[in-house]
């Protein structure tokens, strides 16, 4: 699969990455494209651990912009990022620009290249992104479960972005992470993920309250070790539960956890796809199609709004009372994997066909 045929000409591909999760989304495809002899140029929005992950995986990159906050800051960053990607595309002479950003759709029009933008959130949730990116994109790629239609430029696939790196063809959890965490094999532990909800599409949204976070730690500590990863400062009583682990080991840590409780969309989906019970609490409940499918079709995750704190704790308690919880979730994961595609293999193929003007269906 990874060898380029003699008749295929190398492509010049620019990837623009705006979020740490999107490093994972593209990293396996990037390796394959490199093996096939294609020229890659990576630009990033310097946010959180995006650069750290690329360094860990050995991919060189150019910083197109640094994350800003506030309406004015985000507007300035949009222009800054477009300019940074434009310079990189001109230097690289890119033929196709792909990514999860607005910039690839704008810049491709300016340099005479093609753009393929990958979206996963519903238009109602990612309003600004859809409004700024989709009208300019040559191709719009989304999971079929979104149930949206963008016409002839729309390409859908039967999977999720997270499957590009969590499919068993590419990911096997490493039990050595248990030693890094200081837990014994078979010792139960829980991961709590708290996000800031400060991104542009998070305006007006809410997640786990401070009271709920403290209560979770007290309750789950009676059932195993508790580890917290948080985008925001923690109160003094919770700080001892914060754990520090290399970003490339986080998925391993999640895979062996007994449960994830979070107000993060990304880590909830990752845990669910790994077959780990995932509880999510925020105001996005019922509005993100891929998480709704993971909950209602595959029963791998459960979502609660912030005012449903009591229902959330009741669900956690009922799950912890199931002695075969891990086995049940792995069976549900098997069903998901049987019904979904290898997203990386599909992505590699569809980008190459698109760049060469071949049919992508």
C-alpha cells in the first residue's frame, strides 16, 4: 500500500495544522506520502502542544501564526495565518493544500492550487469555520454521519477523524505507560480532562463546574487512582492529581484507563473509539453528530449537560458496578471497527486522486 507506482508523479502537498488533534489526524498519512516520494510542507497554528507533537514525531514545520484570544485577536490571527501559509505555499510551489483550517481554502485560490478542507463538527457548532472556509474550498471532506450536504464538492467517508490514528492498523497501546503513571497492571485509574472552552466556537458554552470537578475527584478516588489533565489552573486541592506525561503517551494512558470523564469533545471521542467508557459534560450535548453516533449507535460514551450533574454521577456509579465493564466496551468497539473504514488508508488515496484530478468516489 505504501509504495508509489512508477507511473505516478510525486505531488507537492502542503498541510496546515491548527490543533494538536490534527497532528494525529494526518501523521500516519504524512508518513505514507513521504514513503511514496511526495514533497510535504507543514504549517501550523502554534497552539498548545501542536509543535511539541510534530517535534516528537520528527516532522519539520513552519509556524504560520501563534494562537491569539478574543474577537480582535482571532481576526488578526486569521490574516496572519493566511499570510504565513501563503508564503509557505509560494516557496514550496504546492499543488494541493489540505488541512482543517480556513487558510488552505483562501491560499489555494491565490496560488492556483487545489484545496481540500477536513471538517468534523456540524455547521451549527462550527459556524465561523464553515462560513469562512467552505465557500472557497475545492473539496470539503466530512464524516457521513454529519448528515450535511455541500453539493458536488462534498466528499464523505464512513468514519471519524480520530480513526485515522486510533484504528488498530496504526495504534496498539503500549503497557509501558503504566510504569510512567506509577500504577500496577490491573490497578484501576481514571482520567479527568478539563478544557478551557476559550476557542472561537466555544463562545457561550459551558462544561464541568468547579463543584462537579471536586466531587468527581472525591468520588472516583474511592474506586482507584485519579489523574487530571487540565487546560486551566487547578485549585490547590486538585493540583496534586494533575499528571504530566509526554504528549505522545497520552493515548496509551487513556487506553488502559477504567474511565474518562471530561468536558472535551476530542478526548471523549478518543476514549470511546479505544473502547474506554467516556462520560462527557458540556453544553454541546446533542449537537455534534459523530459524538451522538458514538453514544446512541455504539453506546461507547454518554453525554450530560452541566445541569444534569446528578444524572451523570448516577451513570458513573452504575457503570462502576458492572464487573465486566471493560469487556462490554471492547465488544462495542469491535462493532464500531467492523462498520467503519481505515480512515488513513482512505485519506491517502483520496488526496492523491484529488490532486491528480481523478475521481474520488
